[in-house]
C-alpha cells in the first residue's frame, strides 16, 4: 500500500526533529527511523515485516541536515520498490550507505562551508553599515527559501528517486562550492574595507577587495605559495602600524 499525502507530510515534518536524538553510536539514526516510521507503517501491514523495515534505518546514519528531507523521500521511494519486488532488501543497504556519505560530503562543503558562510558574511556587512531593514529581509528571505527547498526536494526524492540524484550530480555542486568560497573571500575583504576605512571612497576599499582576490587567483592558477602572500600581509600590517 502506498502512503497518502497525510502520511508523506508526517514524514516530512519529522525530518525537522532528526537531530534531537543525535547519539555517538548511530549519529542521526534514531531520527531517521522516526521520520521514516509513518511511511513504513503504510507500506508494511505485517508486524514482522514492519519490524524488519524499521531495523534497516537504525544503522549508522549522518548527513547535512538540509539533505534530510530529500533522503527520507528517496528512502521511501526505495521502500516502495521493495514492496513491489523490484528491489532487494540487500540492495537498499548499499544504496543508502553510498548516497548518505556522498551527500554528507556535498552538504558540508556546499551548504556548511560555502553557502551558509556567504549568508553570514553578507548579513554582517548589512549590519555593520546600519542597513537593518536589508539585514532583516536577508534573514527571513533565505529562511523561507530553505523551507521551500526542503519540501521540494522531499517531494522530488519520493517521486523521482534516482533520477533526482542524477540531476543533482549534473549540477556539480562541489564546483559551485569553490566559486562561492571565492565570493566569500571578497566579502571578507569588503568587510575589512568597511571596518578599517569607514566612510571612505576611492582606491582604498577597491584595493582591499581586489588584492586578496588577485592573491587567491595566483595561488589557485599559478602555483604561487600562499605563505608568500601571508608574509607580505604581515609585513604590510607591520609597516602600517609604524605610521599610526
């Protein structure tokens, strides 16, 4: 029996609680089993089959929280194929492990290490300039987009399954993470310019943004050691300090 909309919505809502029972043995496994349970009860009416299905989601599980809804939807998609006899129980364990670890790495790099840093730096830039209205919009807007992202990826995981994962692979999120990190470096330089040269205009803020960007480009493309730029930066601050 396929789960209805109410059951699917219950699974989705429970993904917000998946970190509550975080533990050192299985990490987010209890939360995963809790989120999957309404769907599993819809699939398996026999108590023994239901118990075996629950056991499949008590193994170690950990990924970035923003991927949890999509993966729960995807695992429900896989369970529907187990019920139809088109997928073996042994296969789901291998698929689940591979998918979980892959998206854990992507999530940590793209979301945790790039996108969230970009948001926090740009939010800081708004606040230190006194742009409180823009800061509020930038706080609430992405928060709303995140909820839409979670709901959308949950639904696509349930409806599309492997096709969604293949589409995400073509998006090359790890490459985008590197591009966002370059933007983050520019934002840091911009914040420095705002802090150290308040109300200034002209070449100082431009240099504060352009020089770190040029240094990052040379390190990435010309094999110039980053230690050389750190040394130059330290010398520059030392000389600057002598004239203050």
